[in-house]
C-alpha cells in the first residue's frame, strides 16, 4: 500500500499522558503500517508525564 488507509496523513504526531490508552493508540498506528520516527519526546506537566511520538508512513 503506497498511502495510509482511510485518508490518514503520511506523518502523524500522537500526544497524550503516558498511559495504556496512549500505548494502544501508538500500537494501532504501528499495526496499520506506520513506523516510529525517532524516539518520543517526554515532558511533565506538573501532574502527568506527557509523551509525543511521531510516526511516518514508509515510502
């Protein structure tokens, strides 16, 4: 498949609290065929650890 399914963009950045829901969202994108783009960015908002993970569609 040369383009992502369902009209999704070729580059995605997922963000959210470091929890099971975030991990599931990233896992779903990997299951569709996306690849991780480098490592995640991690910060702390005073309450939660927040993660940002970029994903790209392989060429």
